[in-house]
């Protein structure tokens, strides 16, 4: 079995909900790096596959947004996903490495924000007696 695949499967099994979002961002970034490499090799088929997969993963992330929730973060994520998908279509049409690099940079920033959320959610509170029951169980071991 491929070691990278085994690592990713193990990471998915142990990930929190937010951790799964982080893993999806990592997949998109991997796809876009594959597309860059394919461009270097003049491999249009692999470039297309990689960008299409990234667009599909972004579509999945976008489909999980609850647009009925009027929180600014929801509308901002929807805007980001729409913009990134549009730019990836443009990168594909123009075979533009610079557009791909811009989108990777954007996605890395958003991914880092999700990493911080995941860290905050998985860090036990200073006073375990004040924590919700689930967190207290994890904290006590």
C-alpha cells in the first residue's frame, strides 16, 4: 500500500470535524501543486485532472456551508470558494502557473485559520470542571 495513502487514511480516521476540513484544504493544495508540476512537464491531461479534482473538493466544501446562517464567516467562505473556483477555471483555460500559485497562497492562509480553530477546539480548558462533559472526559483521559 502507498505510504502517503495510508498516512492520509489514518489522519482521516482520527480527525475532528474541523480537522477533516483542514485535510480537504491540504488535498486541494496537493492537487494544485500536481497541476503546477504537470504544467512544467507540458502534461495537459494531468493538469486538467488535478485542477478538476481541486474544483470538486472546493465544491464539496462549499456545499457544506449553511447559507441560512447569517454569520459573516459563512458568507466570507462562500465568497472565497466561488472566487477560487472561478480562478482555477481561468488558470486551466490560460495554463497559468501564476494564477495557481495565487490560489495556493490564498488556500494556505484559510487552511491556517482552520488549523487554529482545530487547535482551539482540541485544547482542554484551563479549568476542566468548567468544560463541557465531552471535553472533561477527554481531559481526564
